[in-house]
């Protein structure tokens, strides 16, 4: 692109941003970070974080190859976007589809407030949580973060919800056209009575639910969970030799801290 033509293109892009214009672009490529497009022959990028919930790659395990496969389905499609950021000197042009959606959704969200209970359908499951589409307003889709699915530690959102499940959730935040939801807020908190059922020194049995970088998460009675730290075994490898996911094992309660939602376990000796 010649110098004068290039300058004209960047001026056009600047005008689009200043006016807050919504315009269509054709998707010409995809990579692990997002989608590729062009505006007046200027290469543009739409990061995954700037995609609408409809086009966001809801890949359960965060696998990069699967993400690219999902994004490639959009190549050849037209998306409505806004200019999010640009820098002619660095040839950087960032577009956003999410900002377009947020403008539309803000009006729809005006009828809702934090604390409201809403019903909907699970429209997607990712490694960080689940998406729920409102039953009374399908254009609105909220996120239930993995930490808001249940009071216990969840290794995979599918332990609690699956695609197309009908659920009821509580709105815990509304910001910039995005809605955060909670299933946990509608469930009784088992930690309120944790000290009634478990005390330091008590010998108990529990089933290993999953491993994490800190140790093993153990499912206990009364919908509670405990953690046995990897330091009890000396290494992750040794821990996985002695404990098996899905199998019951005997433990000793080291401490119970309901305020921190934590029961620390040790090996029974």
C-alpha cells in the first residue's frame, strides 16, 4: 500500500473509532489467539477475549488445537465489530465484537439487578466455568465461573452441569454488558456446620476426587471436601502412587477452618 493510501486508511480507521461506528468485516483467518480480518487493506486482529459469547470458543480443556478448529469455522463469515485500539506506527489494529454486543445487551440488562434469580439453559461449558443463556431473554448469556458452581472444589464444570441443562442462578454482578451468575449462592453452605462433623485428630475415610498442584482433593461426608498436601508424600509422583482417584482411603483430620472453607488432612499412621 502506497504511503498516501496507507495514511488515508489509518485516518478512516481513526474516524471509525472516534465515532464509535459499528461495521462488518470478513474473517480471513484464525490462530490460537483469535481471528484475522482486514479494514481498508489494513490487517486487523480480533482477540478471543473480544469475541461475543456466541462466537467464543467454548472448549472444555482449553486445548489450543481445539480452539483453532472452533475459530476456523468463522473464516469466511462476516462479523459486526468496532475499533478497539490501533497504532499506525506498529501497524496494529484491534477490533472488538464484544463491544458491539455489550452495547446491545446493556439495554436488555436494564430490567435485571444484582440479586435477581434467573432461569436458563447451559449453552456452553469451558474449563473455567459454564455459560447460561437466559430463558426469558435468549440474547443474554451469563457466565457461571467454576468457583460459583458449587461450595466444593470443582476440577471440571461437568461435575455440576452439562450442555443444555436447565438451571436457576443468582445474578452476582453486572458490568459493561456482562453478567456473572452463581449456582453456589442458591445452595446451602455445608461449611457452616463443618466443625460439627469433623474435628482435629479424627480418623475418617474419604474418596480422592482429583489431584491439583497442592495435593489431593478428598470428598468427605456431608458434601464437604478436604485437602491432603503433596508434602505428606514428598513428591507428586509418590502421592499418585499411594492415592488413586475414585477410591476410598483412610485419613486423619489435621485442622478444620470453616471460614477458609478448608479441612486439612494427613495420612493415617
